[in-house]
C-alpha cells in the first residue's frame, strides 16, 4: 500500500508539473502571438534612398508599385538618408539629403512607418537628423531607431491603425569603426545623452586554415623580433589555433582583425561576428515591451555585414550567422516580422515559427545620382563621377537596381502567405527617372524571383512563381 501510495503521489505530481509546463509553454506562445483580428496585410520594402517627390508620376508601371503599397493595411521601409528644406537649412549638407517634400510624398505613396537607424543618419550631422525626423512627424510618418538619446532611439514607436496598434523597433550595426559616432548614448542625470541611433555593436573573427594560421603566426613572430628596438613595445597575447591570433594592421590596434583556425565544416574566409551582449539585451527588451503594448510588432535592422571577406561590400547575398541569430531572437522575443535592409541587393526569405524574416529587401528607391554638388551647381556632371557609377552600374551589374515589394498576409493573427512583387529602378531609362521603382517586366520579374528562390533554399522556403509574382504559402 505504501509503495502504491508513493506511486500515486508521484503520478499526481508528474501530471500537475507536466500540465503546468504545458500551460507555461502555451502562455508563452500566446504572449508572443499577433493580436490583429481578421485579415491584415503588411507591405515591406527595402531602402528609401529618395531625393525628390515621385508619387505624382503618371507612368502606369510606377503607379502600379504605389498601388501595391496603398493596398496594404500597413506599409514600411528604411529611410536611407536625410531630408531638409535646402533653401532654409543651416546645417551642413553632405551625401544623401533629399528635399523636404519627400516626407509628405512618401505618405501619399502609402507608407506609414520607417526605420531611421541607418548609416546615413548623420550625413547632415545632428541638424539633419532632427530636420528629417521633424518632417516625418509633420507628414504623419512614424519612425523608430533614432532620437535625442539612446533611450528614445531604442524605444518602440507606435502607429494606430483601425485594426490595432503597430510597434516598430529599429537598429543598425556599424560598417566601419568610425560609424560608432552614429550611436546615441544614454542620458544619466545630466551626463551623456548624445543624439543618434540604436546601435548594435559587435566583434569579428576571420576563419583561416591551419596552414594560413601558421603563416600568420610566422609573420607575427617576425615582427616581434624587433620589439627591443622600442622603449614601449605593444604587448600581444600568445596566439593559439582555437582562441586565435590578433594580427596588427593599425597603429592604434582598434582595427586589428582576429584570425582563428576553422572547425569541422567551417570555410576559410568566413567572418564570425559576436554581438555586443548589452546592445542585444536592450534590443530584445524593447521588442518584449512592444509585444505587451502592440498588436503587431516589427523588428527592423539595417545591416551590411557579409558572410565572407571574399564578398563585395554591400553586395553580399548571404546573411552572416549573427544576423540569422538576431532575427530568430527578435521573433522569439515577440516580433511578428523581421525586416532586414542594408546590402544593396536581394537576400533570401525565411519563415521562422510562422513569422516572415526578410534578410535583405534591396533598394526600393535608389536616387544615388542626385548629388548635392550637382544640384547646387558646384560641380559638372560626368559619367565617370563615383556616385554616378554607383547609381547605375554598382558592382558591374543591375542587382542594386532590382528589388521587391513583399506583402505578408495574415488572418486572425496567423501568417497565411507572402506575395513578392519584383520591381526595377529604370536601369535602361534616363538619369532623371533612375532610381524610381516600377513593376519589373515579365522576363526580369522571373529572373529576380528565381534568384530570391535560390537564396531562400538555405531555409527550405518554397516560393511558387505565378507569372510575375512569387508566393510563399504558409501552413
């Protein structure tokens, strides 16, 4: 009897704890669930590198793209660059600065929200950032990712729709060390509080073969033979294949790359990134807060990092592992969609736990040829100018002039399908129209969709190509 009683008590305990675990797991899922009821369509695009209004163009191929944006319940993109009234603005004018009419024009196209955490945030310094944010506010465009201090830049921005509240969190990972100046800092009392963006910092290690590591170690040893020539020689940690070698490449040491020997199936040349734990924690915390306060949560990241040192900067088609990890953690924290921008080409798409992840939507607008020096008459136009080559023939092909409008369809909080509409930016047209999106011709659309389908194979994402539209069906 005693043994049976013990077994009964144990059985009851196991049933209770199992039920509690299931309840906790179910509660966790329900807490992360989208709470928009009925049908809901979310349109997402890549970079808005826009300098002049375009919504009024009568071109039917252009208007077809804007009609797609307007047809959605919610539309967002990445605000790449700054806006200002060029006749009145007293701040410095550099690089990507568009006219003040652009903010209202984006609203007329159908956009509702934009990410502001991107590398051109301070093209016109702090004055340009505040000018842009004010113009977006006046136009009714909700923006996230930048602010007067880190708390404001990191916080979710909210947009009220008839179907519920939308939250957007924006972040950016710096391309080069000097981009750290873009980072907002926290204000503690009267200390700190520098304006800027919500930065995700990282460290990186380059993978090498055993032979390459030995060669690097030999070069390093050769350098160190001359240490006694100097009064204050720099100390270098002892190298090992597993920990790596910190190889000198700059006088300050800030840009010194670390090299580590590959393990198992790793490939030499691959870059391994380690996200800053404090930055990652802040980003995920704000996503969790947004989940509690919003019905639909978007995590947006503007990230250019490539998977290998062999890839052309800005044209990397495969996201590095840390980017995939970031997207997954964002979804796990409560995001309903992850929208990635940064590289100026398309990347693949993953459906993770029933949520869409866009690893790179390319360039929706790409008016890079609108150089301020030319607009202001301070230089003569030439096809050999760097920005003119960048605008039309970056990387020696047209990939940077091809993009997508991705419309994610939901029903009662569940993703049912994602429709992909290929666009192109006037690669065969005049410079005056270059960079303005239009629906891609059938042959171009097929080629673009086949490339995205190939790049999505990494996550076993099936894309059915129906004419000029790609369809991802979600069970």
